[in-house]
């Protein structure tokens, strides 16, 4: 083998491993051994975190604060269903169409008062 060919073979990139395994170990556990060209990446966590929900998934802020009044909560519920309630003149919901006649009569009455 020529020296140039040996140099090229030595400088050639090594093949990538078949797979990479990322795992977490707790306390004094040992990291699993790599087999067959596998790369094992271990993250060490304290023993007290073993059975806890990961920090990224923990809920940090309540969405419905206990200081919100019941009147405010009810107003938001009532406002959400405003367009599906009876007498709303809406195509959504079972009683939405019942308000269309009332709305048409109200508009007619206002136009009559304004003198159009």
C-alpha cells in the first residue's frame, strides 16, 4: 500500500453509528453500555426527581384564577352562547331562527320612526 493511499484511508470519515440512544439515569445508577456501534447519551438527574412529572410538563400557572367573580365567569359563558340561543336570528343552534322576525320588525319600526 502506498503512503498516499494509507493517508487517504486514515483521513476518510468514519461511518455513522447505527443508532443513538438518549436516556436519563437517577441517583447512583450507571449509564447503560453501548453495543454494536451505538452511541449512548446519559443525563443524570437527582433521585428526588425519579417519579415526578418533568419540569417542561408541569403546570405553572392556573388559567382560572380563584379571584375571578362568579358574575364575570357567568358573563363569559352567557356571551359564548349568545348566538346559539333562541331569538338570536342565527343559523347556528336549534332556536336561532326564531329571532329573525323580531329583528326585522324592530328594524322596520326604527326606519318608520326616522321617516325614511
